[in-house]
């Protein structure tokens, strides 16, 4: 596997403005969207649910090295454990599985060898 360099290693991501919930961007493993909610899977098995869609976070996270691989998934390439090209799925370091859409397969070519 190739190690992917993130631009903002110590950058903070504000999940909730009212309660000031913040996480380090490089501690986010996977983001899973479900309609108007987004679930953040963090290091150490922590999970956070936010009432925004993935689109709300997409630009900021792409600028920090994340890749949108599916309508419902954004991944941190540094946490990719395995890639199954037959089923088009990624297994992340925390055991979560991220599907890869047919149209976004080519995005992973430079990341997954």
C-alpha cells in the first residue's frame, strides 16, 4: 500500500458548532453518509453522528487528502487495510467496509497498488 500524504495533519474539523465538538482530521478513518446524516468513524473505535450531509464536509476534507469513493463513503487513504477488486470494496483499519462506485474506481488507481 502507498502512504498518502495529507496536507493538514493537525487540522481540526468542527463537527458541531453549537457544542464545539472538534476532531483532528487525521484521526478520521471513514465517513459514511445516510441521507442528511453523516457518521464519522474515528481512531480508537469512536463514532460521531452529525446532522449534515457528506456534501457539507466534502470540499474541506478533499483538500486534506480524503477521497470520495461512493455516494455514501469518503475515506482517509492512510487507513486502507485491504482492497478487493472483484467486489469493489475497501476494508479500513477499523474493520468497516466502504463500497466503491463504478464511476469512482479510477480515483483509487494512484492510491491502491
